[in-house]
């Protein structure tokens, strides 16, 4: 196993972070374009779904095609999750600060029935960082397990 620094591990996550930034911009664009959040817009650009697919794939491909350890691969997976959650949290903060109604402060995006204040929204987003990081460990581990079936050349 190669001795990689945290910066080296972040390098593995860069492509996924760019993809997630594009998905985030897509959510902004749909919201500004007037596409209703539910049932249409939410499923077109879902940051959480994109994150989940990416970390499963990363878990498998990093196992198959790098010399990273399981722990290092988990660090990459969780880095991707935290980056995505920070994009969501920052977008939520910007939405509230600018007084905009966006996909990021929509009640369903915050798992509530009606509009809530900034403090509650930030609490929900911080909770999301924790829960999704745990999910990230699980999904990256699944990807790692699936990595055994990928061909090695």
C-alpha cells in the first residue's frame, strides 16, 4: 500500500467534486428556470443521488486500479460526501441570505412540511452532513466489495 498524504487522497476526489459542482449548478438553474421542485425538478439534478453513485463507483474502481488501502478509499469516499454536503449547505445559506426561494431552501429539500428559518435549516444541513457521511462509509465499502469483480489489466 502506498503511503499517500491527505492531499494525495483529495486528488482522487477532484473529478467527483467537479461532477457534483455541475449537478449543484444544474439545481440552481432549474430553480431559477421555474421548474417545480416536486415532482419534476428534484429528480433531474439530485446531489445526494449523484454522490451515492459516485462513491460506490469510486470504492470499486479505486480498489481495482490503485494501490490504496481500504481506509484510504474510505477517506476518498467521505471526502466526496462532505464536499457534496458543503455545496448543499452553502447553497442553502446563500438562498436564505439572498432571500431567494430555491431548491435548497424548499421545505421538501429540508424534510419539513412548511418553510423554516435559517437556524433550523442549518441544523438540518449539519445533521445531513453527519448522516450522509455515515451513509458514505457504507456505500464506499459496498463499492470496495464490488471492486473485486472488476477486471485487472
